[in-house]
């Protein structure tokens, strides 16, 4: 595995980010250029990961008050006054297992602490099951708080939370 660099998203990253996102559906939701532009304008943190100057991963992190219609995001918003939320993380084939997810989540937790947000929230597909993500979140200290079928009866997500700071 190659060394990687985490940096802020730039407009010229759009094509690579959209390609990586498309390659990771259904583990992450679909995304077009308009949705990516909205994330770029409203995300708390939109990092990309480079290996040898090539974008190989990205993530979208939001905080409370974002203009985002996702029922999963809104569910956490109903539960918490302040929170840090991962909408998606996507890594290109061949780059998994290199510590990219860990680096992104460590960065997110640091930002959540700086912003005095007591909880880091995520959801992961259980139907169809995203086993690698479920294992990753368990290793990272996330706990199940609910299971929801917010989109359709043929899919299910587990709602996960990890304390960041004491309330």
C-alpha cells in the first residue's frame, strides 16, 4: 500500500469523487454533480485522500443545521442538539485496508471535539449488509442505537453513535 495524504476537496476533484462514489454504490448512496456541489458548499468537512497525486477516497461530514434532506441525517438531528455525522466515505478499489478510513475518522473526531460536538453519528446498511463497514464501525467504538427502514421496506440501516466528548 502506498502512503496517502488527506486534504480538503477542490472543484477539480469532482470527476474523481463522482467516479469513486459511483463505484461504491450501494454501500453509499448515489451522487451527481449537483449533490456534490451542495456538499462542497455545506459540509463541515469534505476531505479527499490522494495517493501519488491521484484522488483515491473521499468522505462527507456534516453537523447539525445542514440543509440536507436525508432521513438518516434528520433522524440524528431529532436526537441531538449538536452532532458530527458521516454521510458517506468511499475508497477506490485497491486502496482499502491502507488505513484511509481510520485516518478520516480520526480527523472527524478531532473536528467534532474542536466544535464541542458530543457525538459522532453514522448509519450502515444491514439489508443489504455492508459487513466491512459494520466491522470497521465496531472496531472504532460505535454502538447501535436503532435500526431503521427509512427508504424502502427492502433495505435497512443500523443507526450508530460514538461518544466524542462528555455531555
